[in-house]
C-alpha cells in the first residue's frame, strides 16, 4: 500500500509498508527494484537540491519530525509529537511546513529545516507551497481549499472546495492548485473560476498523494483499492 509519493530527480520516493513497518522506498519510475531508504517512516518531503529527506518517524510508536540525507541516514530530530499526513518544504529549502493536532484542532506549523521552535501559521491540513515560495495552499475543516501568502499566512482566501485530508499540490506554473476528488485530479485556478478535470479515471479509486516532477512534465500519483474481510471467531469465552 503506497501512501505518499515524491520526486527526487528522475526517481520516485514513496511510502509503503515493508514487513508490517512503514518505510520510504526509492525506485526509478516504471523500472527497477525498489531500494529501502528509511525504515519506520511515513509522511515525507524532499528538498529542491535532493540532498535532504524530511519525514515523520514512527519509531517506538512516537510520531516525530526528522531529517536525513539522501542515503537515509538520520541527521537530526526537528520536532516531537507531530501528526502530519503531508509535509512541504519551501523552495529555498529553509523551512518545513507540516500539520499537527493541538487541543483537538489540526493546525499547520513551520519549523526551520536546520532546527528551532515551530511557529503556528493557521488551522488547516494538507499543506503545499507554491513553486515561487510566496504562498501556500491548504484545506480547512469546512472542506474549503484555501491559499495565503507566506511567511505569515495573513489574509487567507478560499478558492474552492477540497477534502480536509485530501491530496493537494500546486501546478508547476503556480497558476492553480491541484487536488483529488472522487478518484480524479482537479485543478482550481487561483485567479478564480471553475475547476478543470485533469485526469479521467472511471473507477473512482481514491487518490492519496500526487506530485509533479521538478521539470513539470510528469505527474505521479497513488491510487488505492480498499478491501474488507469478514472474519468469524469461534470458541471465545
């Protein structure tokens, strides 16, 4: 089960489950055998220079924000007690944006990639940073797709609708925000207007993550199938 995906040059990093443990794997797109990069890790993001991976560690059942080099060796812990399902790194590779629950509310925080005290930006989830680093997009608890300027996220503006925990990503040209809805990817122009449908899958399989390559020519996404089993336990006392 692939839960997150990101580009690193021509290779894809993706989150999966290996032997019952979350892991980040690396593979050439469409070919080759996957390589394990980081074990006990789930949500992640890659810096623009592709030298650093920031991820949420699941070691000892604790969710903590760590960074590692491209080979997966741990360098430093950034934040303890996070619950991020999607991370974003600013294009200048200076800040990591992530979501975490505080007092029952999911909020978006920023922390320097070199370490420091996190700063709360706003309440919301599924954060993504524009290609020029001037704005961020996120979803709020009302099912709205919102953008606001960085670094302070002042004057947030609703531009459309999106699922609170759905996949969100800026388009390579910075003119729209892509999001997943009912098994397809849609693009909402930030200037206003109706969203346009980008993919045309017909089976409504959920899309959990999406990411454009650095050159903007390829889009990677994850699609999943949910199955359920009915199990009978007998002889219980």
